[in-house]
């Protein structure tokens, strides 16, 4: 069939799991088999980040949510660029990318990374985006979900199972930084300070409030523990205010956006994923790939990565008391925590590699073109 030209369409107005997914996929694809390019519907930041990573990237900023003039520009790019497959990510990109692909006569692959009801907590936004998704869903030739849990949601929503392939997010495995105490030095903490972190965009679905309430309970028992909130997002001011209200502001550090996530995660004693829902749990997998112990909620696809008592601990979403108890147990049982992290590292290196993700994604591209 020869080399494939694939255009990924994404909003690109932030840098989250879907954007990381594209960068990881692009780096792992065989350039002799697939040539990948990215089209963003926001001017920044992702288009610039993709270019810096060496990708062919285009920005078609939409003036408003129903700026359908972008469809025509994408149709032109698809034709002139010789793209054979359009691959979409996210509701806005799904709608625009599917319409453009239909006009250009190209098949569409859509990766589903998350659930709409958690991405859009505002009822009106959720209804509008839900309608947009339903309106254009039939234009997708094949769906990819990043977990079995998400596939089951799509099947219940009426998508035939044979039009869905589960492809787990591929993890770029990093070695822990040397020495791991370097982060503590920069934060002016003692080298033996227990460090517990949450790494996620500051959005309600990520459960930062539950994390802070759990931190208060932990500090009542272990006052020397420090907590890192790593990431940027609309909830930052509210979360900082909550930390002050809870009386734990001195023990909680908000880092903002961090480019070298691996250096931060590798220095943690424990990573917490407090999300109300995750399609996969890329951060948990990345931490386990570095041998960092993980506590996670049992929501969505997280249990496919963090297996309770085997590769980490699972707690119900929204339960600060149970999360605090799990944190204390992990800090008090370091050897057991490291054994679970080691098993998790083996799991990641076996089942969640970028090479496996790239190979399976290429198979999907060839499958839709063969139709």
C-alpha cells in the first residue's frame, strides 16, 4: 500500500493528554510507513510545540465555535498535502475534521480519550458539545479508545463493537533523575522529606480538591509530608484559596506548568491520581514506568493500569478519607510500595509501550483504507 499520509486534527488550545498522545505517537511511528502532520484549531500552544518536536504542523484558529470556514481550509490542506486519512481528537476537532474529511472523500479515525460529561461540567456546554458529537459521529470510519472502559461506553452509546479498537496510550519510559533529591533541594526541602504529588491539568475532573482534603488528613498524622500540585489550568486560584482555607498552604506547593514532567515525577515518593474519570491514566503509567509508587482512583480505565494491591492502590473517586488512608499506608510501608511499583514498571514496559501503540495505530490506518 506504500507510505501513508495522515493528518491529525485537534483543538490544540492546551497541552493535555491528547496532545501528549500525538507527540508520543509521532515519535514512535515508522517514518518509512507513516508521515504524520497536525492541524490545530487554536493558534497556540500546541502547534508551536508540535513544530518544536519536528512535526509538520498547521494552525487554523477558529474565530468562534461555529466558524465553519475552517472546514474549507482543511479540505484544501487535505487535498494539497496528499493526506489519505484524517485522525481526530476532541469534540470540536471531531466535528470540523469529520466534515472536512467527508468533503475531501477521506476516511476518518477518531480517538476517544475521555467522557464528555466530565470534560464539560457546565450543563449547557455539555449539551451543545454532546449534540455536536452525535451529529457527526456517523462520519467516523473507525474509533480508537484508549481503554476497554471507554470502548464499553461507546458500545452502550450505539457504536458497533467492530468499529472500535482499544489501543492503550504508549508511555515513554524515563529513568528517574539523578540524584532524585535534586527537586527537594530546589524547593528548599530536606533531602528526606516525604514528597507526594498530583500531576494533572487543574480541572475539576482531576480531583484536586479531594487531594487537598486528603492532604489535610495526612498532615494531621504526618506533619513533615510535603505535597506538590503540578500543572496549570482554570482551577488554580480556587485551589490555592482552598489550601489556605484548610490551613495547609505551607505544605502544598503549586508549580504551574512544568515542561520536564519526568524529572518531577521521578523525584516523588508517591504519585496520586485523584480523578473522577480517566480514559486511560497516562500519568499513572508514566510514573509506574519510572518505578514511582502510585495511588489512583478506580474511575474509568485507571484500573487497567493500577491494579489494586499488585501495581498500586485503588480508592473510590471523591473519597478524601480513603485517599488519605492509602497515602499514609504507602508512606508507612515503603518496601511494599516499591514492590508494587516494580510490578507496575514491568506491566508498563510489557503492555503500554509507544512502539506497540504505533504498530496498532498503523494497522488501523491500513484497515480503514483497505475498505
